[in-house]
C-alpha cells in the first residue's frame, strides 16, 4: 500500500506541474523572431527545409492552369432581306411601262381576273362580233345573255359570238342539257363537245373536251336524217374561248382538220404519199370524207386553201341589169311554154 500511495503522489505532482512547463516553454518561444525558433534554451535560426520537402502549408490553394479557350464561332452574317416581290403585271398584246400596260391604237385594256394589268382587245371586230379580239387573234366570247329567265354563255361560231344551246353550268350531251359536276371550272365545254374523261383537266391546260359522237351540225345532216362523218378533234376550253389544235380550224361547231391533214388518233397529221397502186387498195383509203366536201356554214364559201371564208355579196352591174330588162321586155308578149300535160295529144280525136 505504501508503494501505491507513493506512485499516486508522484503522478498528481506531474499533472499539476505540466501546465507550468508548457507555459514557460511557450513564453520562451514567443521571445523569438518569426524566422527563429527556441531550441536548447536559446533562439536560433530555423533550419532550411530540404528541397522538395516543405512543412509550411500554403495559405492559398494551388491554381490549376486555365483551360484552353474554346474557339469562338462567329455566326454567319444574316442574308440580306430580299426585296419585296412585285405583283405580277400581265400585259398581253401591249407594252409594259413600269406598273402600267399600254395598248396599241384601236385596242383597250381588258383587266385581268387576278393581279394587275390585263389583255389588249378590240371590241366587236369584223371577225369577232359580240366579243373581244385579242392581239393574238383569239376571239373572247366573255359575255352572257339572259333568255327565258336563264343565263347563257357565248361561244364562237362563224366569226361572231352566239349563245350556247344549254344554260350556264350545263352542256349538251346526246341532245339533252346535262348539269356539270366539275366545280373547278366556272364554264363548260362548247356545243358539240363533252368532257373528256381520258385526259386530266387542269387550270393551266384547260378543260379537256372530246367530240360528242351523237352531235350532228345542221349543215352535216343528210336528207335521210343521217349525219355526215366529220374529222373533229378534241379541244381545250378556257374562260371565254376554246383552242383548236394545230393544222385544224373551226368548221361550224367542230374543230376539224384542214387539207391535206386528216384525223389520226385525235390529231391532225399529214397524209403519207402513196403510189397509184397503194391508193387503189381500199384498206389504205381514209374513212374521213374529203375536207372539200365538208359544208361551210351559211354565208361562207370554201377557198382554194380549204378554209371557209365569208362570202362577199356582189350586186349586178348596170350592163347586166340592162340586158336582163331588155330580154324581159322583148319576150313579154310570148305565151309561157306549156308543159307536157298541157300540150294537145295528136293521137287523141
């Protein structure tokens, strides 16, 4: 027990004296300069740290090298604003000057349906009565007439614009007026034609029309009631007019091939030159009648070129009138010639 008591007494004195030694040492260290340290009871210079070994901690963190700057992408320059699109100015048959369309003398400007400008036309021309003749020679029958409370569009026939046989929004088929179901167009095929279901109709190409096989013009009817065969071809119709294909012309209501062309598959083609023996073969002869046999409309005659022209009225000259009067005066007292029924029978007594 005495030994244990002695050890406890020594331990307690050590605990009580330790703070004083630490304070004494701290006080001694505080008497040294910052570049000195207290060692062996005296202030001596601090030992230099070995290369690569530093016990002093840096107060600021090490800065990493700045990252490589990303390349600056320069955005492309904006495209210059396009100039405002000028509205389309139509000037058919005239001279365009700025925003206006000037027509030649004798022509007036027909305003376009859409846009600015229009077409230069001549009203009531000699070969386009009741319509408007364009500078290209197309007769526009753009008028309408009202008959019996119904409105009829006009169509070109023999140099003038005449009413169609059926009212608006209908066309003639098999002798009857049939309503049109095509809402894309505000017009229908002309008389003698029906819509062609085999060719697509578009606004640019026009309304495609094929000849009505049951239609017979008045001048093509025979005495027995049958209709003479024609060489009519298909047409394309637009607002106010229909186009007749190349090598063809309007004969009555139909677009027919001119001589020496003939209708082959709906187109007017030149007839190939055949030898005399080949022409005699019936299978090579054309089934179409000769163009010169196709009758012209009333008041028109066929020229040497095969086209129908307006017949010029010719009055008798003064000499012809005098000759006719002299002949009539000379034989005024002669009795009229008796017919066979009025002559006496010599065998009868």
